C-alpha cells in the first residue's frame, strides 16, 4: 500500500489532490502537514501534523517498512498581495518549499512533486518567476529519489479567494492558445483539477531523476 505526505492540502490544487488520494484504495496513510487544523484531520487514513512551516526540522514521523513514505506532494503557493510583501511571498514559495524538500530528501526515499510555474527562471526580471526559478534550482540540488516540477500557466477554477488578475487574464490567454503556435498553446489556462490529476497520475509511477512537466503536458490530464 502507498503512504504519502502532503503540504498545502487546503489550497485549491491541494484540496483537489486530496480528494483523489482519499478515494484511492491503494493509498493507506496520508500525512497532512499544515500550520493549523484542517477539515481532513478526522478522516480514517489521515494523520494530521500541525507545524510551523518555517521549522520542518521539527517534523517527526515514525515510520517502519509498512508505513514508509512513497510520495511527497507540495502544493504550497501564494501571491505577493496575499502574502503582504515580497519577502513574505518568497518565504512561502521558496523557503517553505525547499525546506520541505530537504526534509523529504533527508528522511525518506519518496519522490517529490512540486508546483512551480511556466517561465520559472532564477534570472527573470519578474520577482514571481525569479522566485520559482530559484526554488527549482535549490530543489534540484537535493538528493531526492525523484523530483517532479510542474510548470502550469495561469490556473483557473474554484478558489476560496477571488483573484482579479487571474479572471482578467483568462480570456485573452484562452483565445491566444487557439492559434497554431506551440508557444501560444502552452499559455492555455490550466484547470486546477487538471494539475491535481497530473500530480496524482504521475505519482503512480516508480521512477527516478528530475522531471519537468510542462503546461502542454498538464493540459493532457
């Protein structure tokens, strides 16, 4: 049976992914790590761990051969506006993610699945894409059994909080993606459930190495 750990389970993508993991009879244990109690904590196969996400070194999970973690999912992500500052945004989208990745590398043989973004580049003039690129670079340096980096374009779907910029950008990008150019096709907005499904399906594979899952690939799920 498979045992998984997930950070960011209450976000839009994380919540969709959780539904699939909960419905999968092959998944026996789901460790949910969050900074406050969630609605998942009372479910039978969920073990919830409340933790300051700045202190993953304090994360202690007792495992044996039957409960060894096979797959780790990181669905953390915010916006500069929601975080309140660039520093706070980088803390969530870089520091927390890399620290979780380091914990996975040091305590498990699990494959790690992380949400990044199309255009992620440590040298980008965009602070958002620069942060994503730096995060990818640091994760690649970790001794992980396998690393999956998902690079979706604009995500759309049901969220707890309305994001104006996503709503404004959705239709222009959707129209441009209809043109017969690969560069434009990869800009097609990605449904949140497509991304969650891609992470779930690819998490079934037994593999090693680094894998970048492009926006075009995510569109297939």
